[in-house]
């Protein structure tokens, strides 16, 4: 008979747990796992939670029990923002139906066309940098992410950038860059879990106009919006106007938090080692004629460095779920409405999953490496059926950005943890070839 997971529970321990959590979040979670095992029940303030930390248990949770779980409302609210539902906020049959309908949007054969847009936008950003200048890398990458998203999702252009003759429209900076959106459970600002992320503002007039014109006109372009407009549900119906708008808004902002975060940490990690020259030399070879082919990116040392950086600094350090229907896992009961936590931050930095986890070793992720074994659990984009649908595109996009930056500049943080870097031209007069 299943029992409740062991761990520190009750009103007094809940208060102590909350104090520990506020002081050192991952130290708190690591202590729980060390003292109580791979499945731990604990109270955080007045919130009962379950931490799942064993590799086998996490695999079973996400791959076999996913149908028993749901995303917490505050997490969905942070994705939905002021707009409608999309793939990241739907549940159950509605989610399954939408996922099937959108599968073709991120097919491997479309990657090449998207990479050309990534290459051009990145070149435009780098053309504004000068040798020995100070670059606010977090903001530069956020603007770059916004511009690439417009090109890939809507075939549109950011106001003030590039040629618009072949684009379907121009989007004002405020709509493309968005606002910081804060979502808290039950509106409680003292809750232990608060989601802060960039979201589409309440007014998106130009963006909505572009979407509506494309729906009405039926013009086919090589972008995600074209796939949304022609997508068919199992009953043969098309997505409605509101469904297309809600999905497009989520896709436009899906990378605004993660991509700048990942690339910022990548350059911090590169700066702390001696691999910058190796990536730059690789970039000279792969990017000599613009955007490299997909296979070249997948075999690159830069991609291995990116994956290793995501191991050390996962973009979603804690994954949150709630139990929709009760189940057993590891001999313990998971009751309906229980909060379930999985921490990639703990899993990726556990010596049981990755030897010498404190070291930055891109070689772990090189093709043919023996560093990654069956016991390793690597989930920077989530896991199971609800893993990020655009992870394949995201890996290509971020690797290409990293290669193109490395080909022209060496980035040195102004100080530890800085978002401002000194950009030193790697070779005077170097120019990227147009893709």
C-alpha cells in the first residue's frame, strides 16, 4: 500500500522551510534530497509540495504519468499573459489536438530557411558593435530574439530594422519587445513561487492586424503563421482567429526569457575557460558562406558548449506540476492537487548523473562521447510529451548566434555575473557573408 512521501511537514517546519528556501533555494532542495531520498514531501509555508529528484523517478513521472499532471494556473498565466491559450497553456485533449496540429510548424526541413533569418539578424546586430566597446549583452540578445521571432513566426520586421519589401508588415518596438509580466499563485505576492517573464503587452494592434490580414488573404509564406492558418484539427476544422492569435502571441515571446538567459551564460562560461579560440576557429570554417547546414550545427563544438552551459544553468531550474488524477510513484502516493516539483538544476549538477558536475566540459556532449550515459538525466527543455516543441529550432538558432558572435568578437564580462561585456574584435575588417 502506497504511503505519503517522507519529509519536513507541519506548520512549524513549513515556516522554517520557507526561511531556508528564501535564503538558498537550491541549497534547500539539495538538503531535502540528501536527507529524505528521491521523493520528498515537504511544506513550504502553508503549501504542501513533493520533490521528485531521482533520474528513474523523474523519467517515470514525465514519460508515464504526464497524463496525470497539469501545469499550475500561475505558470499558465505567465505564458498566456493578456492573450488567449496556446500550446503551453492547454491541457488534456485540447493540448493533444493542438500539439498534433502544430507538429509540422517546426519540422526539420524548415530549419534552413529559418537559419537564414537568424544569420541576417545576428549580422545586423554585430555590425553595430565596435572593437573594445561595452555591450549590454542581455538587452542586445533580447532585441535580437524579438526580431528573429517576428521573422520566423510572422515573416514581419521590427520597426527601424532591415528591409520590409519582402516582409508582411512592420511591428513597433513596444509590441515586439514586450513587458515584464509577473504571475503569482492566487495573487499572493508572498507566495514562494513567482513567475516573472517577458510577455506581449495588452495592446498588440500591428501584430493582430498582420495576423488578421494573413488569415483573410490566405497568402502563403515560409513562416509559422502560414502553418497555423492552414493547420487542420482531427475533425478537419481550421484553427479559429482567436486560437491563431493566442498561439502566435505565445510563440512570439516563447524565447524572450530563455534564449538571452542561455546565451548570456554560455558567454560567461566561455570566458572562464580557454575554448573561445576553438569556437572562433570552428565558426570561421562553418560560417564562411553564411548559415551552416543543420548537420554541421548538430556536430559542432559550439553546440556541445551550449548544451554543457545549459546543463550548468538550465533555463527552467524548477519544473512545476500539479496532480490532476492520483497515482503511485516509487511506492508513494501522489494525491490529487498535490504540487510536484522537479529541479533540472539539481539533476544536472548531481555527481550521480554527471561526473565532475562543477566543471565546464563541452566534450560531454560531443558526438560519440561516453560522458553521457543512460543514467544521466538532461532536461533543459523539459521532458516527456510536454517537452518544448521548438527545442530543435532553438538549439540551431542559439548555436548559430554563438558561432557568428565568436567569428567576429571575443566577449569578456566586465565583472563576475555582469550582463555587460567588452566586445573585442577578433580580426580587424572581418565581415559575414550574406546568407
